């Protein structure tokens, strides 16, 4: 019998596994962990543990080098770990002046870690890395249930080695938790479809609800596809399928809506201002700045709304392949699309309840809907958002590849496999050519090996097991070599700021920010790669890339100010000045912009008011409110030099407050930064 990638037999080229002996009644848990299921070949569980260990090593290696990573969220974690109200609302500061511009679920995980282990870069970032390891494990379990362990290992490896995944699972943006929750939801749907399991389907609703509390409407992109899969494939009557979906929908609304309801019902005077909104409304935040505005480009108070497609890179079907985004996520995207179509043809005549087709539609629907949304949305869009595509691409490659390999005796299946591999090799050559100085030999090796393996797939039905195994191995290595190199480079590079990017510096290509992206328009530096936008207060590191923000455990030496995209480093004298008599004030300081405030807050671990929120465009506080707080002695210092962006549809409150302070209080300079003592009027 010929072994298949989706069978429980050994992979081609390896001897069949012998039956595992019955485990003794007193066998240790350690042996059971290494052996795995009784019907598993001996290589399965050690391979899985090796994959998870390698993923953990990649994501945890030198993690502290990134310091606070995104200081905007790190400051909110510091606030939430020290104040219960800030924890619940996701406030930027422990004085609870304003929240971050997302729901707080991702912050809650980091808050709890900091409460347990203290405030440090590691306590903030390790949970993110562990989420990545968990996502790889869950993806393995989901794919394994459909096509067996070997394709599941391939899918897990593809996810782990996707460059943008290696970036975001080492970073503290909400995207890490969002990706894990959606992967868990897809696994739960796989289980629900198998036996029309209501509890598993309700679990899908709960997980998507939690994803909504992580990044609002982006979590909803998978819902139509998930619902359609269950409606079509669950092995029960149509009426029961509809009833189950209604129950899951209710679970989603309850899980995702309870926090929103509480925030909306609490009087505005009794809670922080909702950051990212212009009307102090979480409902506006969900549907406007973080919702439909992302699609249309009409985002009141944003930094780039109103520019349309040119403001955040050219929109269109080639967007995910352009210079800025291609190297982040698109390495196996062509192969995934080819294998998705081929896999659906392979199971075309299967019964309605066929779980292989259901799995392809689950992950394929996720991939297509999310990819089209990212490609066509005219509002704020960053390359790192594409981490949400990584599990879907990996799963489709594993499942589709396995289904076609099982039918490799048929000419059409071999052709599809060969086309997918050849397209991967050619596209990897293009992507690697964009970073010509990074491992310049790799692109030629990948191209030659990939094309030869693709040719080998055309005749793989005529060769022995050893040759077939060699062809598959060469093809897999050629397919993952490029993203693996980028992933390792990403893990070995420190990343800070609000717009991180995976991989080495690349040259301009089609699409991309070179055609008019926001960072080029704003004059903030190169679009992506090892060099990121350099803001005031940033000092170049040894490698030439600007590094901003005080790294935990290192004394601040460079006196500077923060900016729109990152926090500035804070000198020791300035931190000491801001901390003087801190217990007498609600906020030791105020300054324009949340990133600017974050640097000072993390340096002092004391509340610093971010006037205007992230962009400096939110009307929080108003000038009258700020004057009242100053008169009541609640704010000690005002820090000048904060960068707020004019935005579109936002307010000028931050400039009004700055002008009022400059006219009414005497300035002094500490560590090169202009500060005003709000207790000493001029």
C-alpha cells in the first residue's frame, strides 16, 4: 500500500510504524506525553513537541531586546496593573483620563502577567510569544483531525515561520490575541461540524466574542464563512442547524457585548474618555474609527483619513503582494489559492457533510474574505494586520496539499501540486530579490530547488517511495526557506513603535507605499524593513535603525520627546523631576499624544495624561476641563514638544491647551525637554 500525506502511516521514505505496545497501567505521564495517541506512529508526538519547542525558541529568543515594544500599549498595561478601573476600561493612564483606541481584552492578559511578575519587557511580551506557540498547536490539532499528522505538522511550521507571525507574536499589539482566538474558533468549528455539536458551536461564538473585545469588527470577518460552513456541512436537519447558529450568535453577542453595554451605560463623568472617538462613545469607536471607517477611509480624528487609497498605500488585488506587505505574508499565498481550488475539486463529489470540504471552506473562506478586505479597504491599514491571514494560509496549504497528494495518481492533481510549488518558488525569488543584500544566494537556491521539485511532482507517481520522499522534502524546504529566513531575521531584530515591520529592508516594488503611502506623505522615513520612522527623541542604534523608548533596566540618558508613532527616551533627571511629590497629584504630568505620554509614564511608572489620545485629536480633555484640573492641583507638569497630528475631523483641543499653558506658566528645560510647572503661574 502506498502511504499518503493524510494517512496515519509513516511519510514516504520512512519505514511503516510498528504497532505501539499496550501502555502499562502505571505508565508515567511523561511517557504518555511523548508517545501520544495509541494509533499514532512513533514519530508523530516527538515531531509535534519539536515543532512547538522550535516555535517557542524562535518567539522567545532575545525577546527583551525590543524593550517596551509598542509603548502605547505598554503604558496602558502599566496603568491597568496598578489600578482596577484602568484595568477594566483599558485606560492609557492610572488617572483614567482616556482609554486606548481598542477594547481591553489584549491588555487584560498582559495586565495579569505584570501583576504576577512585575513590570518589565518580558512580563509584557512573553504572553504574546506563548500565544504564538498555542496558535501553532491549535492549528496542528485542527488540520490533523481532517488530513492526518504530517500535513498538520507542515501547516504548523508554515504558521510559525510566517514573517509577520514571528513579528507580532513577539510584540504587544492586540493582533497576537486576535489571531489565537480566531484559530481556536476555527478549531472549535471543525469539532462542531463533525457531529453537529452545539456546545462546540457555542464555543465558536464565545471565542469570536472575545476576539471582538480584542479588535472589534476585524474579528467579524470570519463569521459569515463560519456560519455558512456549519449551515451546509453539519450532519443534522436544516432546522437544527439554523437553531444551533442562532444559539452561537447569541453567545457571540453576549460575550462580545457585555463590556460594550457596561461602558455605554456608565455616565461619561464616571469613566475615562473613550479614546479614538470624537463623541466619547464606544459605539462610535466600534463602527467609526475601528469599523466602517477602515473600509471607506472616512475616519474622524485619524491620522490619514480622507486620503483614500493613496493615504495608506494603493488599494487593489495586488496590495498584499506589494513592496511593503509582500514579504510579511504573501510567500505561500499563491500556493494557498491554487491548493484551495484544487482541494475543492478533489472533494467535489463528496457528501454534503464531508469534513474535508468543510475544513477547506472554513479556512479558505477566512483567507479569501480577509484578504479581499485588506486589499480593498481605504482606511488605516498597516502591514502587520496581515498576521490574521497566517493561520488560514497555513491550514489551506496543509489540507489542500494533502488532498491532492492523496490523488497524485491522477495527472491533474500532480499538475496542480507542481503549479503551486513552482509559483511559490518563483514568487519567493521575487520577494528575496527585493532585499538583495540579505542572503543574496538564497533566492537562486530556492528558485532552482523549487522548480526541480515541481518537475519531480509531475512524475512522482512513477518513482519509488525514497525518491518521492526526496521530492516532497526538497519542495517543502524550497517553499519555507524564504519566509523562514525572514522570520529568523525578524526575531533577531529589536522592534519598537506603533508600526513594526518584519524582515530586512527591501527596495521599492509595484504597489506599496512608494506610490504614495502615509509614511512617505508625512515625511516619516522609509516604508518598512530594518529602518523605521524616526521620531523626535529617537537615537540610532548600532545597526543604524532608530530605536526609541527607554529599554527596561537601562538608565535613560538621551533627553528627548516622543512622537506620533513611538515614545521618546527619558533622561534620569527628567524622570526624577516628574516624580517629585507624586502622591500629591492625580497626574504627575500631561502632554500631547498618547505615545509621547507613554514614554514618561513608563519611565516614572506614574500617571501621565495623554492629551488628545493616540493622535492628539480626541477632545479629551477640553480646555475648560484642563483648566479646572490645573486649578484643583491635579496635574503637576506640562511637557512641551508633544506631537499631535492634525487628523481629519478631529479637534484642535490639544493645540488650545498647549497655547494656554505657554501663555500662563513659566517654562524650564530638563534633559533638553521643555516643561511647565502648572503649580507656578507666570
